[in-house]
């Protein structure tokens, strides 16, 4: 038997003609179903100034989801560390871990998770561009474990200090891949929007890996878009909501997640369609048999220890069914 774990990456989508409250209720409902279906973890992502994403206060939403579930791990995919003082993140996740012991993950990224104007509003300093991410990470880890610091700390994270919270590095390029490898930390790659960099980054991580007190060997999680439905044509139609969302980013037109349409080509130029195909090139769209075939090939190509599935789907019932199909496929895969 194989044992590739499968998890959920939820962007807490706010769909047209709905509210943030609706989105956060749906997020919790999805997490409760994911727990029942055997998903390993449920991660939420930090994004700002995006009307279609409700998870900007990521730590708060993690608490909301963890309080409404009982066994599934809940965490960040990720917290954009340069947007925050490391002490604040240590205290927030120390609080979460104290409330929900052994269920909290801290995934960290170095991108702003937004546009540059919003990043400036968050960071208040033009020099905070993510280049000091390794130093920020070192400071954060020392708040949890002061023995990692060269100096006796004058500031303590309360709660936080002494707690063992898994830290993951997230990336869409080689920077975090290499850093995660050097530090012996688990690595999660964003193949769901950066497919062309997937294999080079994973290979770099594995080449750079140094065993640590955290991991004795590399551990790779790979993000992938999966839109599944009972019928192939239904899945393709449902996937046009995700395509429209990326099209909005290309055009710098941000809005709520749009209802599906018959064909994405009807609303975009050939040039825009080419960009969509590049960014969403690793997406898996189809019925159960198609999803099984493509996920099997994806896992074989990446050597992933775990996949984390993103599904930007307009209708919540369709979103639940998509993740249910993924769980059925992965249970069959792991039973082989």
C-alpha cells in the first residue's frame, strides 16, 4: 500500500451575490466534510485587498475552523511572514496551539499576498521586500524554541515559547525550496499557479536537504487545482469560475468569484487564454476516472509525499462534491 496524504487549501472564496459571512460559513462546512472524508489538513491562505477571498485575517479563520472540527489539522498555507512582526505570529500561533493542541500548522511564505500598494499599507516600510525572510524565520523559530538563538532572549512569546508547532516553508520558486532544504523543514510548492517551476524547485529542495531535529528526510507537499464532478462536461464548466478569477488577475480586475460559463474562450483573447493555460497548466479537471488518471501521473512525476488541493468553485454543493471525489480517488490510490 502507498500512503500519499491529501489535504485542502481553501481560499475562502466570496462568490458573486454573497457575503463574507456566507464564505466563512462555507469554509467551516467544507472543513467538517474534509475531516469526515479523511483529509489530513485544512489550510487557509493570507491574501489582502481581494474582494473574492475572505481569509485575510488568516489566524482568526484558522481558529474558526479548528473550533468547529475535532481531528483534522488546521493551518496556514500560508502566513506571509514579511507582512508581520515575527513575535506577533509566534503569539497568534502559540495561542492557536494552546487552544487546539497538536492540530495547528504554520506554513510560511515570503510574497506579500497582494499588490505593492497594499503591501506598503501592511508593512509600513519600503525596505521590507521579503529579502530578510531568512532572518525573520530565524527570529520566529527562536520565539518557539529559545535554544535556537545565539543570545538569551529579552522578549518571550507568551503563549508560544516551548510549544512544538510544525513550520512549513511555502514557495513558487527556488528560494524557499533551498532554504527549507538547508534547514531540514517540510516544503510545500505552489504548483497550482506556478506549474513550470514545480520539478526544478522540488529537485532543489531534495538536493539541499540536510536532516534536522524536525525531519530525517525530505517531505514534499505539492499544491494542485482539482475540479472534479460526476460528469466530464460538468467539471469543465465548473472550472471556468477559476479561469475567470485568474483572468481578473491578468487584467488587474479584482472581484468576487464569478458563476461558471459555457466556454472561457468567449470572454478572453487568445493571448489571455495562453497565459491562463500556462498558469493553470497543472490543473486537473474531469470526472472521477479522469481525475484518478491525472492525479496518479502528477504524484508519480513530482514524487509528492502529500498533495494539497485547491478548488475555486462557485457553487458550494459542487465544491463539496469535488473534494468528495478527490477523497474517493485518493483512498483508492492508497489502497493499491
